[in-house]
């Protein structure tokens, strides 16, 4: 006689087998077994694109939202103005990712702000710089190009209380696919940041459309230098190449550090530090691995009332980051393949200088 436990198992199998074997149940089983994800990948990229036909209305809508949000902080009423903004990608909350270009020369400068929207003071800086360059076209010479992305994380900004992370709870300045991401990113978050949610790097790199947006700008425009505006640490952070390297600098590293010095001098001798970079950060991805001179301008506070003061102090430094003469000695390194650059719409990529 079979044991009671085995009889119970056989009885259960006989009862459940027909249901599992029926193909009509497969779809239901799969739906219950897997959850959908709003992360971006080569397979889902198409759903994050904004068509050329939809682009003008998408830009108009977000600019209207920005006007309302800026009024809350008593900033300018129309941050977008009449500028020729572009947006070819949208976020999971359907907010377009804005950028604008000035000039078409070979010396390209990429300027980013509002990566972490809880850092309020950098947000108007990007929009004001774009307007200033539009009002003063002579500031961008024929051999220069400037790309400004003033609101890298709109989903985090449009919340009642802006957050560091995007709508999916990921810190997009820890989500870049750097060579050390899989080895260190999650372990650093668990130990150094004690699993604090605002610093969560994501479950895997390049999972966020905001990260891919920044990578796409680097891919397409091949910038000679990058400036990212943050707060509230109160210094200029040199992110590389040659970060954390006290001596025996290469020519590219010396030039890059001189760029940081020049920006600081034009910003009332603002303090410079050589802060360490993190796995998955822009400084690591662009400055360390791609040897693109990458500077982080850390404003001293996130106090929204101090934006006008910071604008007056740092406009000369922002303009210096554009005009600084930089000899092209960018070195090719590992992990420099392009990501997600299969865009048919404008802007067209320039000659690869890597």
C-alpha cells in the first residue's frame, strides 16, 4: 500500500495536470508569473521615442507645466521662452526630455542640469544659460557647438516635493554602465549608503531613459568637455580624466584640470576638489572611462531664493567652460562603444573623435 503522503501528491497531480496542460491557460499563467517593466532597452526603445510630428506639442505641454512650477518658486514665468527646443525621448511619465543646440562647430560642450531635482538651485541655471546664449549668439563662435539639457529628470521635478530619483526610484547619476557597475554599484549602495532609497542605482545599468538620454547626447555630439550642475556641496568637482591622480598626468589630464581652474577663477575663485567618483556616475562614465573632461559645478545650497545670486556668480564660469580653448587629445579607452544611437531623426552624429 502506498504511503498517504505519496497518495496525496498523486491525487493533487491528477487534479491539476489537465489545467496545466491546457494551452488556453498558458497566457494567464505567464501574466501571473512575470511583471511588466518600464525600464528602457533596445527592445523597448521605440516606446520611449517622440515622433517628429508629436514633438512640437510635447514641448509646448512641458513648457506650460514648467511655467506653473517655476512660479511656485518665484523664478521666471516662461523658462522655455521662444527657443528652438528639441525632444526625441520621453520619460515613463510621458514628459519630454528637452535639449537645445547652439552652433555647429567641432569644439562641443555639453551642459546638464536638474539630474537631481531635489537640488532646486541648478534647475533655472540651465534654462537661463540657454536663453542667454540665444540672446547673445556671438558667444558661440563658428568653430564651437553648445548642447544644453536643462531638465534631465523632469519626473522627479514635477512632484509636489521634488526628489533626487526618477519616477522609478532610481538615481540616474548611479545608473550609467561603467566598467565597475556590476562589481561595485549595488554593494556600495548597500554599505556606503546603507540602502538609502534616494541613492538606489537600479537593478541593472542603463535601465533608465534619463540615463540613456545623457548617453545619447554624448554619443551624438561627441563633446570635448562636459559640465553638470548640482548642489549643495559648494565646490567644483573635477571628475576626470586623471581624477584622484596627484602626479604624472597626461597632456589630456593636464588640460582638463586647467579647465577646472579656469572655470573656478571666473566664478569668484570657487573652491576646487578632486572628489572620488562612484560606480555608475557620469564622472566615471565620461571623465574616467572616456577621458572626456567632466566638471561638476556644485552650488552651495538648494535654497530656491538664491538662484539670482548664483546666476550672477557662475555665469562667467559657465561661459568659460564654453570658450576655454581645448586641444583635442581625447584618448580611446575600454567600454567606449556607443549605446542606443540608432536614431534616424536629427541631430545627426558628428565625426567620432574617440
